[in-house]
């Protein structure tokens, strides 16, 4: 399928090319960027709706600011596809989120135009303030702009940064891409026009020059001048309070301008040109619409936030898998458990769809809480509920729960509160890459005193582990499971509580035993078959629990086989394999060679989970080969002469 030709976009390889057009050409440029984005993402999948809402912002920002010398800091980065298109990457957009292709987020090593890497929300203002502060230390003159939107302002870190920026009074601009989250997004056209007029007055250079002159003059009039300044300040604040929703930002020390139409690229250029050289922190409030310009995405902003390849005409995604996902299995189990137990509630941090809790929200809305992009608050909120006898299930992606580590320790574990952590996206998640891989959770949870940590091998075990976590544990407990479709294991009705800390011996092996956790268990079973074909008698254990670990079974395994290989899709440092070594030492088990196999001490890039598992040797063939090499290199095993695979 050939790419269509574009009158303007075909002539833009860098923002310098964009600036050669007249400002009135920018409407056509924006239209072509939007069309290119729709065409590209419909083929590849990726983040979609937020990028459509940021097209005019990206065009206007690169037109007005001298990027890359001026720094644009995009929050999260999922809305920055138009930015990528305009900064020399449009010819590689067909590779986005694929192995060896473009990242779906911002990445400093990918482009000089990506001033700050991103993937998690609410970081842009902090980063921009740091850049602006470093600029001033170095005596440089470039401008710094943070573009924040799509819920990132629900994260407390954004307000912490704004508070600090208000104190430091560094020259920087924050563009709030509203995505219709503030009530004034739906103001009537006449009121909208008045707001635009008011904003134009406040940002116009003539007004600001006049204001500076008045300030300079009144500064020479002693007490009377101070009174005049107070009057002028109160008048301006009063007008803003009446006409804008910006008093919160003014109170934090920002000069607020808006709301402005975030899809009128000509007006955006005018506003940005007016404010780019104003001193101090500035906030531009732009009213945008997620999915703008593509009817299906406008109607279903949540569904088309992030997509797999879809039909460009209808917006319907191409579905290849009929099996339910682990996420859906969890969501269904939560509804069943909540129906049976009135004390159980579900909590998420702006991910009702992504965590599967959307079903609980639809069927039992009073038992569902979405706290916004505020993982720290989510955990302590859950701890508060737990003190009153409720059992909160906090469903957060593994990589996002990292942000609430202190709350897990301080507010849950120290107080021994029964909070259940359901970690979706454990292990390598695929196309979202390093910022979203759940590569650390077994390590950062295992070290917390009193925490129970488990991981299911399949969807039935996920159901039973969730039930066990709710009914059979007194303190904090976590279960982690992967992204993607489940294995197709038949599900029985109801639930079965699992004995805490007990593993499952799947097959006995005299030469080596593979101790596997979570979704690595099926791969370990398949690897054992490959090893047996080579004449290696390989056993497999589904360990189920990382903490507490089954010491009785470990003692038995260590006394009955020649070697142990641990398998996990977590970093080796401090993870499941480390727990096995610690336990073997603790119980005084017979000396036995042990090899820890897991994720490397590097950040794994993006690609499909299958590709990445092959890359890090965590697929069946990779596990088998790692085991062969270990047995060949270890003279204490009974089978040192194992033929190398071709």
C-alpha cells in the first residue's frame, strides 16, 4: 500500500522547513499531519486519540519556537506523534513500537528534538523547570516549553513542580492541552469569543509593554506607587477570576492566559509569539479535543486512546485473538468476588480499561474508584479503607506502581494493612518498551517486610490467586501477571484458595530442575521437553510464590537433582532467583550449582513480547540453550558433555 502524497508535508523534514511557510498555510499543514497520523496509526497501531488532539499545538510550537535549540518537553509522550512527524521521523512512522523501530514515546537517543524522555505522566513541568534552571546557570538564552495534557494534571507531581516554579520564577511556558477536562471547555460561542478577546489583550506585546512601564513608573512613587500597584494587581486578578478558570495557576505563581482554542493554529501562533519572551512562568490553557478530526475517535476517545491496527474508514480494530486477556480474566474475577464479599472494592489510577476494572465500574459503580494519575494517593487511599475493615484491590500496572513504593512501605506494610496489589503488565509488555516493562516488581516488592508476592502460571491460577489474596492473607499482598491473551486454560466455576508459600511440582528431573515463576512456567515446561529430546532429564516447578518461598520443596529438589536453573521475567538482581539462593542458604540445603536466568541488567527496548523473549533467551528455546550451556560449563553435574545446539 503506497503512501499518499501531501502538498505541504512532503516538503517538511525538519521544523526549519515548516517555518518557511506562511502562517496561513499552517491550517493545511495541520490537516495533512492529521491525515498522515490517521493513515499511519491505522496500519501500525499505537497511541492515537491524544495525538490527534495535539496536532495544531505541535505545528504552532515548532513554527514559533526555534527547536531544537528551544526545548519542547512533552508530558508522557503518547500525544507527541505529530511532533515526531514534524521532526524528521515521518518516513519511519511505519516502524513505531516495533522491534528496532521508533519508540511510541519520547526518547533522547532517538532525536535531538526529544528534549526529555517520557513514558510516565506528570513529569514535564518538573523536567522543564530543571532545564530552565540549568539554562540560567549556564548563561544561555533558549526557551523552555512543557506541554501537559490528557490527565497528567491529575498527578500530584505536576502541582509540586508548579509550586516550585512559582517560587523560582524561571522563564518557562507550560501549555495545558485541556482535552475538555475543565468545565469551560463547553462554553458557548459568544462567551468563547469574549474569552479569546480577553486573552489576546493580556498577551499582546503592547499591553505588556504598557504594564511594564506602569510598573517601572509606580516603583518610583514610594508608598503611593505601591498602592497603585496593589490596585492594578487586584483589578487584573479580579478580571481573570471572573473570565477565566486560571486562579489556581495564578496562586501557584504562574501568569495564566486562556482558555484559547487549541485547534486554531493561526491563533495559537499569535498567542505563542506574544508570550514567548514574557518573564517568569507562563501557563497557556488550550482547549483541545481528544481524537480531533477523526469521527470514530471523537465519539470513542477512551477506546481509541491506544489502538492495534484498525480499519481507517470505520475505526474498528482488527482482532486476531479470540482468547480472553489476563486483564479481562482479572476484571471478571473481581466482579465475582465483589458480589460475594461486600467488603471488597476496586481502585485504579486512571486505568479502568487497562486494568480490567471497567467491568466492576459498569456493574457495581459504588465499589469502584478511579483516583486519576495519582498512584501514591491510590495506595494510601486504599490503606485508609483497609483500616476500617475493607479489602481494597489496587489494580495498577507494574511499572506505574513503582511510583508509590514509599506508600507501599510506609502506609501499608509497616501498619500490616490488608491491601491487595494487582499488578497488570508484569514482565515484558512489548510495544510500549522500557518505560512500561514490568521488569522490577518482584525485586521491589520482595524486599518489603511482611509482603506476600505471587505470580500465576495461567488464567485459572490468576483467579485463584486473587481469591487467595482477598481471603487468606492478613497484611499486604501482591500478584503480578502479564499483558496479552491468556493461554486458553479451561476455567472452573468458583475459586480455590491456595496454600500460602507452597509451590507446585510439575515434573521431576534428575539432571536439572527449572524453577519458574508466573508466565515463565509454560516456557519452562516447553524448554524441559527440548532438553529431554537432548537426553537431559529436566524437571519443572511452578513456584507460585516469590515470598514466602517453598523451602520444603527447595530442600527436596536440591537433594534429588544435579543442578537448578531459576527462570523469571524480572531483573535477576534481587528477584525470584535471588530469593531461591537466599532460601537454599538459609535452610542449609545440599550444595548444588544454581544458575539465575532472567532479564539482563540493561533496559530492554520495544518489540512484541515474543520477539523480546527470544532476544533475552526467555522463550522455550532460549531457556533450554541457557540450561545446556550451564550444564556444560559446570563440572559438578553428571552430564558435562552436552552437545551444543547448531
